[in-house]
C-alpha cells in the first residue's frame, strides 16, 4: 500500500500541471453540482452524493499532498476559493428557480464553501502526516 501511494505521488510530481488542473476542475464542479444533494436536513439530500463528493475531495487532497509540501494555508485558500466559485456558478445558472429557494440563506452561502475547504484541508493534513511518517 505504501509503495502504491509513493508511486501516485511520483506521478503527481512528474506532471503537476495536469493534476493541478484536474483538482481545480474537480473542486469547482463537485462543489457546484453536489451542494444541493450533500447538506443533511435539506430537501434533496442524498447519502450517495455526499459519499461521492467526500471521495472526490479525498482524491483532490491527495493530489495536493503530492503538489504542495506543508502548505496547509494554501490548500485551505484554494479549497475555499474554488468551492465558493463552484457554488456561485451553480446559483448563477439556476437563479430564480423555485427548487433553490430552500438553499437561499446565509448559512448555506457561507457555511458550505467553508465546510468543503475544511474537509479538503483535513484530508490533506491527514494524508500529509501519513506520508511524512512513511518517508521517515
């Protein structure tokens, strides 16, 4: 398992632009697509979409481990910026639609991008710590 992880990080190090673009697009689109499905307690919640989004954010966090060494604040800011843009993009596309009425409150506007950024940063920190222990 450790060998496969290091091979993955080596692939990321060999072509950082491709993986960086992939991770940016993944955060942007998944935060826009899944925000109506992954907030428990609101209409449209789906455990399947929430788990799918968490898996995608875990993959993105592991790409960030291969790209950024010990840059937690950078990962947090990238996650916050891109998840906000993705959610804003979705709201802009569907502005005025009745189905989004439940999501039109400040808690969702500010809370969802912050939670996504914190989840990605937590996955990044855990994976980075595990990689650091395995390298030593």
